[in-house]
C-alpha cells in the first residue's frame, strides 16, 4: 500500500487524535466501563485520580481494573500526560532511532540526516516521548543483537534509517517491534517505509527547468543511486525524454565517478543544464572545464540541497519526514502491531524548490 503525504493536519494534537483508537486484545477502559455500567470517560477520570470522580467510584474502578487485568499502555499514558501538562513526563517511554552512519556522530555533519533525526526527536518530545539513538556501526554489533537489546529495554518501536555506510547491516527480519524504515529502501520485510518522493521530485525539477526554456538537460549520478532509489529518478527522467519533452541525453552513471569520465560525457552531449546528486562535485568539475555557472551551463540538484543555500534544486523535506515517521510508528505501537505487518505502507513526501544561484533564470 502506497501513499503520498498530504500535510492536512497542522498541529501535534490534530495529527495524533485519531491514533488513540487502540486495536488490540488487551483489556481496555471500555471493558471496565461495561463491567461497572459507567461511561468510559468516568473510568478514565478515575484511573487518573481526578477530583471530579467520587472516591467510592474511583475505588470501584481500581478494583475492577485489577480484577479483569487492565494495564495502562505507557505509550498512550505518555501522550495523554503531554497533552495535559505540556511537558515530557519523567518516565516517558522510549522510541529507538537506529543509525548506520560511518561513525557514531557523523550524522550531524549531513544536512538531510541531521534534519530528519532532529525532526523525530523534537516531535516525539512534543508528544511526550523520549528518543534514543542506537548506532549499528560497531564491528561487533548485528541487527539481531541490536533487536535483542532494544526489546530488552522495553522499547516497542524503532525507526531504521537507511542513509549511511552501515545500512546493509540493518536488513533483517526485526522481531517483536513496530518498525518504520526511512530512506532509499525498505530495510525490514513488510515494514512501513517512508521516503522522499524521488519520482515526483525529478518531475518537479524538470518542470522548473523546462519553464526556464531548457531542453538539453543532462543527468549525472553514481550508479548505486539508481538501484537504492528503485530507479525512480531515472524512470522520471527517461519518461520526459520518451514524451519528447527533453532532447535525448544518456544518463552518466559511474560507480567510481571521475573528472575525466564527466568531461568525456559533457563534451559528447553538450548539455545546457545538468541535474546532479552531488552538486558540489559537479560544480567543481564544470569550473575545471573552464565554464561559468550559471552563465555557460546551469546546475540543479535533486537531493543534497540546503534550504536558502547557493545550490538550485529540490530540498528534501526531512523535517516533515521525521514527524511523519514518529506518527507512523506510534500508530503501529498503539495498535500493538509488530513485524511483519499484514498491510505495510510506503509513504512518500514531496520536496520543495530552493531558488539558489546555480540555475540561469530566464
């Protein structure tokens, strides 16, 4: 099942209210209410020691809860406490963020990854949850071992991040956890998967370039990117060429890109504008050819663009992705679901244009 993110919900409260409908076989407050012939709201107030409920009623509710085996869900309790008090409870439950970066803290140097993780952390805190980072790059660490560690801590859900040197180590049938994968590929079978809208972002970049009069648009990328993004960038680019919207230029793909290879491709194709994955490398190589950007040739990027930065291109909305990853994870936790999901979802999030200075606007 696949969706595109449509940010119709504008606040944390609005975004999470529907997710409080917990679907599980556990004893619920509604079961207590039916047992005593009172409303669910009264049960909720009694369990929270509200002065609005008579002491006799409160005691009856507590007795019934013990008798039929009711246990409060700590994740729901944390969310409700955050709503009531506007702060993180001291015993807030934890959500795991699993990172495969080259070194334990090197994710802080990567713009998109840093925004995603900070987006997860801030939004979880707003909802009354703590987040904890788990690094899988240690030589002795495996996904199986990390799965055991997370579960032994009583943590019920994890976000797996596919951006980093050690991401292949995360490919595992994670057990007894709710899982959301984020990035270029699904890391756990039949898990929820959240990513940027690679196909749609390429369409948007090409739309903007065509609106500025460009038709000879080249595309450079490392070969591995094609497969990790399920060919979506390349598919959108080729579709534009097939529909005669662009002049035919072969994608430059090289697992070990060099200036010499780029120069040969550029001289052969003479593009007016270049789409890139690593814009600063392409900018350096274009200038090594003795050309000016954007006067002689324009450069735009479909990733690795900073909002307000000098490079023209698509900003990956990783902050929104972080918030959405937490929402998706909590929904599964509240439903007491763990892998494999019966109906896994793939949600894509559109990026947005950064004007920058590397595109010649006409």
